[in-house]
């Protein structure tokens, strides 16, 4: 497979492009996407067979079950990062080894009920937090040492709305293709 085709499969909705400014309406849309995301994932995987859950979205990519388990892990970590940024001054967050986590026993298990419940529960709590944050709260930041970058919570909200849609596209691609 050509490298440009692999790139398109890796980033089926493109890479996250942060707007220069994130308006309140854009922020509300990000929160709306985060709020509805667990139900969309549940709908997408509810009729998947064990064989379907082992399908990958690109050569060398994760299986559907790994993607769903990754979403539960990643969004739980993001929720924690928000809480750190809301309660500390520019906390340095701890990166984690996503690819290694995806290969652990709980990342490759066929039963996705735990990941689905975890994702739904995290999103319920996260959305309560998001819907009750002030503009000053959204301007608070955390520092990501691996990326050597500060992220405002406004930007992180957009990034995680994108993150969900990015992996939803992976799941759809895995179901539609045979790699």
C-alpha cells in the first residue's frame, strides 16, 4: 500500500487543526460531540461479532477492540488532565505509552462492555465538568512534556472532540475494509 494511502487510513478525518480562536459556539459544539460520543460508539459496535472486533482499520493498525479500549483509557486520562488543570497551576501531565497499553490484556479483550461502561461514565462526569466551566476555567492549561507544549482546556476540548471522531472513523473503516 502506498504511503499516502496509509496516511489517509491513519488520519481518515485529517489531523486535528486547531482554529486560531475557539469561539463559544465552537466550544459548545465540541462539548455536544463529547456528550454524544459514547452512544455513537455503542451503536457502531453493538452488532459486531468477535471476528469483526479483530478487524483492523489499516495495515499495522489497531483492531476495533483495541480502539474502543484505547478510547476508554484515553478519555479517562483526559478527564483527569482537566481536573489537574482546574486545581493546579499549569500542571505537567504524565504521558503514557498508548501503543503498549493497547496490547495489554485489557486492551485486546473481546468483551467491550467494561470499556463501553467506562467510556459512558467518564463522559457523563466530563460533560458535567465541561458544562459548568467558566471562560477562565477553559483558559487554564496543562503542560505536555512529550509534546513540549501547553494546552488550554479550550483547545483540549476541541482536540478530544476530534479524537473521538478520528477513532470512530477508524472503526467504520475497519468494518468496511479487509486488511
